[in-house]
């Protein structure tokens, strides 16, 4: 399972319909937060995502609308009896941020909070996948993130195995694990019955950013690109000045990267009642686009 829940999809100013930025990823039961704007823990409750399996928080940058939900979330986890460590990753200042949270009165948590600074090009390795830190372009030190799963084994050709005389049972399992087996005096190699490795899934979250080549390169053939789509093209000058992206610019990045799906987030409060202009401008460039709403969920499926 690779499930994405949008807990907050708004820009710097929260609205009735949009909380500040926060995205939850559930990968086979492990929870990962990407940004944690104010109100994130309440959104987790509303979405019934659970909290106790949260392993990490990945911060794109330290503007308030991306981090103010962390202190309350930590305290709630502690009240619920969490004792497992929690790691907060982020660009420059993540260590100072975690120290500041402690000074604000959250030093008596039941669990350790670890701060791990990242820079563009760093990789956090996990079992079955990795999180890559990507250079982004914003007004303070910032990162985008790519969740990239390991390759999956190729498909097992049962018919071919039977043709080679391999009996159904434990020898099938050994071949699937990459071990050769002996049948009737002949050694059957795994590559005779197992197809080529298949790609894992790839999910990109840009945080706040101008369109940039580093993100396009990292997004190449991604299953999903979640991109800053703060403004419509009529506000392109303001997007450039504030170091955000327009919906059209995000779509152009998706097209260049040849991603399968584009989702726009960090929507300016000026579009809180009607984001259709953003969707229309993006779809003119990249058809498979949607604008995220708070509590929207979707599953990232395997390609072939």
C-alpha cells in the first residue's frame, strides 16, 4: 500500500476550506509526514489516519505554515504513550528548530525527537524504499522530496517452470528467491523462469518552490508529482517574486518530466472558493492533473 492523504492544501493563509501544508503518506502501515502546518493533528483525526505509527516528519522549509503543527502533534503523541523515537528531517535549521520546540515546554516527552539535517543530494534509506532530498527554489533554504521504492522482482512464469520439470512446491519458492534448483540432473536458473525486475513506485513532493530543473530531473517518469500550484497565470509576476509556481508552470514541469499524474497544492487563499482557473490552466498543458482538497486521499498503484 502507498496511500496519500492531503491534510492541508492551502497557501500561507489558512482558510475555512484549506489548512496549511501537510501531506501524510502511508506505506504498508508506516506513516510519513511531509510538512506539518498548524492543525495537522486534527486533520489526522478527521481522516482517521492514526498517529502512533508515524516514523518521520520531512520538512521542506521552515516557514511557519509548514511547521507550526509539530509542537502540538508531539505533545499529543506523548499523551497517548508513545515511547518510540521520532525523526524530523529538514534543511538548514532543523536542529535549531527541534531545540526551540523543547524550549517551548515540550522537553518532557515520553520519546526522543531526533533532528537530522539534509541537503540536496542526500538520501534516507529505509527497508524497501528511500527518500531523496532534492534542491528546490524558495526564499529560505528548502528541499523537495522523492519517495522512491526499490525494484520489485520480475514475474514468476509458472508455466515455464513446469515445462522445465520443476514440481509445484518448495522449489518454486527457491527460484522466486533467486536460488537455482536442480531438477532431473539439470540446474534450472532463476532467470529462466523469472522476468526482468519491475520498477517500484515514485512519488514527488515539491513543497514551496519555483519550477526548477532539479525537481524535473528527480520527477522523471514518476507516478505522482505533487507540485506547488499557488497561483494562476495572471499572477505569474507575483509567483516569480514570491518564489512560488503557477498552475501552468507546474503542468509544464510535469510534462517535461513525463510523470503519470500531477496534483497541485499550496493553493492561494484567493482561490479558496473556486480553484477551477488553476485546474483549467494546468490541464491545457498536462491533462492528467487535479487540484488537491483537504482530506483528499488516493492510492499510488503499481505500473507494469
